[in-house]
C-alpha cells in the first residue's frame, strides 16, 4: 500500500529557448506561447488549485550550444515528436522555407555555432 505523498515535485519544459545570457533574447516564431501552462504563474496556480500549499516554481536553465544550423535542424527531420512530425508533414519546398525562416531568427556566433539556453520549470509543494 502506498502512503500519502507529503511533498511533491514536477517539471514542465519551456519550449521558448533563448540566447545565452551574454546576448539578447530572440523572439519566438509565434506571439502566443504554445504551452501556456509552462510558465511560472500558471504552473503555480495549477498546483495550488490541486490543493498543494507552499508552492514554489523555479527555472532550470541549461546552456545548449549547437555546432551549426545542421546540428540544430537535423532533429526536426527525424519525425519524432510534435515539431518534427509537423516539419516532416510539409512538402520539401515548404520544409525548406520553414528551415530558412528558423535559420534567420537564430543567434549565430562568429564561429557558426548557435548558443541557446534550454529551460524547464520545476515546481514543488506540500500536500495538505
């Protein structure tokens, strides 16, 4: 038999990668967040609505440097997950156009690498 969980923890990936701290943030391709729950305030509200107290939300950031655009873009061509599945559902012409639009918005370093910061939100709280 399982006991009542007294403390809990969860996380949510924020798909809005940003440039490294030494550079400015870069805009996403859309104005509205795709996963609005994956932001500190709504994530905290979700856990409070579930009855947890002393809810704390913190960002976990990990530097993510891609060697070049091919290193960044190749996972999108694998067809695994929502974004790659969408990319692979496009005609080759439209997929190439999507790749060029994404390329134009990326923060390339002088050596051709792409320094980004991946972020996930972690939440913890105490069950009543």
